[in-house]
């Protein structure tokens, strides 16, 4: 069984493209951002209202749930 490695920016791009269909946006906080404690590294917002709809999102798990990360990839 072979495994492939996908970079974080590439994975985030895949997730962003998939979420665009649902009018959601994937955002991230930088390590020095004061909102990091509240929102986590990755979070989701609604595209039109910019309301936070999910905090502390696990990017890899979200990608698997959306079907944009193939089995055996990490």
C-alpha cells in the first residue's frame, strides 16, 4: 500500500474549493493572532454573513469528511 503526502496549503485549497459549493469559507489564525485561543488554527465562516459556523476545525478530518483527501493520504 502506498501513501502519498499532501501539503497543508494544498489540502486547505482542496477543502476551500469544496466548501465554496456550500457557501462556506475556511479560515485560519496565525500563531500570534489573539483569536487563536477562541477559534483554533482552522475555522469555518458563512460566505455571505461572515458568521463563524465552526471553531477548532481539524483540517485533515474535514478533508476526509468532504471526500477531498483520498484513503492512504496524509
